[in-house]
């Protein structure tokens, strides 16, 4: 009887875990965006500072790169760490950097839009599990022919481009701030890829509030809208829609995926996600970028941490379970087995880490100041 009960509960747990959601990879290495400078390519040059070795320069870059990752991970609070790869490259024209998302996923869970395609980092955050093992979530190619500023102090010289700003910008694209919109030959507008629409695409609408998805069957009309300078992101409030960058002619890997510069400046605010940057300009405080924060929330990031508690990994093979986000303030933890008995376990309150010593099926009861949450957890051998 006990064995039959355990088997029944095992099926329930499996059903629960499938209910959290699964993902199917549908696209690999999708180039999403380029960031350009306002300096012509033949005027951009790079030189090693006097008295600075290549080793020292590499250390400086690693410091900036680590700081950029740390700032994003601190803001996002995702249970799965970001995995970003960078390469130096001699990019054409006046491009400062180009980002490629390594995988897109279709989710069968219940995120913002269940039929949308999600970049791997966002899919992992929504599901609370790693999907690509040790593979990078995104790859950022950085122009090696640029005079970069490697400081973290926002004192960017007037003749240099701020590396931290560019890295923060490109990571934002890799998190899902990009569109599949394009204009092909014969003035044919397209939205979506063969496998479907991106999550960002679902937020786009025209001046009258009609979704751009309504134009998919009318490619010439779509092309006109994409260069109309009147495309917006619907962030759940039609009064405060965010205008996106729609120049004419259309700029591949830039149009639609950036925010309208004039609209942001007229609001008295700044945003990291402008399409063109100047020497000396910097933006490091991503938590103050209200436009960007609103878009990230709209596509599925930055949910209320106490309404989206995640145990990871689940199932666990070594008994260790991370309760995420780590910033959660948990007042009391109780672990019950299938018989309702308190089991043998330990709790690291500083890191929100739970250790269960025996394989089995458990209920983890988390008590917050104003509520109690109960989460099923599976420990396997």
C-alpha cells in the first residue's frame, strides 16, 4: 500500500513538474542587434595606451565584463546564471558590437505569451531550469577597432566609447529586447521567423493601437508601418506606450529593436537602448532605466519575487535545492514527507539553500511575513 501511494505521488510530482513547463529549441544562433556609433568607420581607431600591456588590457576588459554581468544578474534575480560569451572582431561600418542569441525556445508553460519564442536566458528564468547546460546564452562580438574606455567610474573621455555601457546594452538585447521585423526586397515587410513570433514582436503595435501581427498577411502595408516612425510597444498601458526606433529606410538589426531617441529625450529621461551612441556618453544605472525595465517586465522578466518562488534544481540529484530568488526574506522553513512527517534536512538562511539528506518526495513549506507557500520537491539518487 505504501509503495502504491509513493507511486501515485510520484506521478503527481511528475505532472507537477511538467506543469511548470518544458521547452523545445526551435532556432539556433539568431543575430538580434547591432549597436552603432555616430563616428564613421574610417575615423574609428584603436591604440594600446602608452605603458599598458596586452595582458593588462585583457584584465581591464575582464573586469568590465564581469561588472556588466553582475549588474544584470543582480537586477534580474534569475535562478539560472547568465552565460555570456564575447569575442573581439573587426566589425564593418560603424558597428560597436553585435549580439547573437544562441537558442530560441518555444515554451508549453504559461508565461506571458505561450505561443511566443523566447531567448534561452528568458526561457530558463521562466522555467527555473537550465536548458543549454554550459553553452552560452548569447555571444557578443565587440569591435576591436575602437578606442574603448575600460573604466567603471562613468568618467568616459570625449574621444572614447564606454565599454561598460555597450556591454550592458548588448546583454539587454540578448535577454529578449529585439524584434524579428525586417524589410526584404520589393519593399516586403516581414514579422516573425519560420518557427514563429518572438516575445518582443507580440508587444508591437501601430499608431492606432493595432498589433503589428495583424499586418503579417499584408507585407507592403507592414513595410510602410515599419518605417512610419509610429510604432510602439504596448506595455499594458496604452497611455504610456513606448515609441520604438523606425527610421526610413529600414535599418536591419537596429530598427524596431531600439527605443526612439527623440521620444525618450522629450520625456526628460535617458535610456540604455538608444540605437546610436557617441564618444564620451555612458549609461551604467540600468535599474534607473524606466523604459527598459517596463519592457523587460512585459516580456517576462522581473516578476514579483514573492509571487514566483522557484526551487532549483527540481528534481535534485545531490540533495541541494536553491530557493530563488536569493533575495527572498523567508521567516521559517518546514519540510514534510508524503506521510506529513518532518524530515531530516538543513537550511542555509544566508543563501536560501536547502539540504535534504534522503531521496524521496517532499513538500517544502516556506513562511513569509504575510503568506505561506508550499512547493513539491523531488530528491533522486
